[in-house]
C-alpha cells in the first residue's frame, strides 16, 4: 500500500509539472524568489516523504535516489534565495533556515544510520514557518 501511495504521489507530481510547463512565462525577480521559496517548502516535504518511506521499510534504490535529488534541489534553491538582498530581519530568518536545513540534510543523508522522524518533522515545520515570512515579503512586493 505504501509503495502505491509513493508511486501515485510521483504521478501527480509529473502531471502538475506538465501543466505548469504549458503555462510558463518569464518571472519578475520577486515572482522568482516567491516561487523559489515555495519550491523549497515543497522539496523539503518531498525529502521527508522519502525519509519516512525508509523508516517504514520502503527502502528501494529509487526512493533513495528521489530523496537525494530533493536534497540537492533544496541546496540549489537555498543558494538562489541567499543571493537576494533581504531586510535585516529576513536575513536572520534565512540564516536560521540555512542552519536548520544543514542539520536536517546531515540526518537525511544518513537515513540508513539513524531514525529521528519526529525531530525532522518538527524542524522541517520550523523551516516552513521561516520561509512563509520570506514568501509574504515577496507577495507584498509583487
């Protein structure tokens, strides 16, 4: 059952990406940062989904590769938003995002060595709260 749910979630993702691709246009800088912050939130959920799959025994090579890809994509997106010049308070929140993400990444990369799902879930929720503030900043500047 769990494998089927993971498979369906990937099919839905592919469908959503296909629809989005058909409606693509050149984003403004604010739109791009807004989309990037949303993408980080989505990717964190994706990485955690595969981490949890490992924790319940769905430890296929494909799931591991999907989780690793999400981790790399999160790193790339965080680098992208770090380039933007935020007000001081948001810069502090972005540093917190980066700090908490580095800890999460450490444990996600060691999925076979550790099992701390509650800690990872709590810290990813904290990252998403911080990213919501960044998201709101860009929404106001559209």
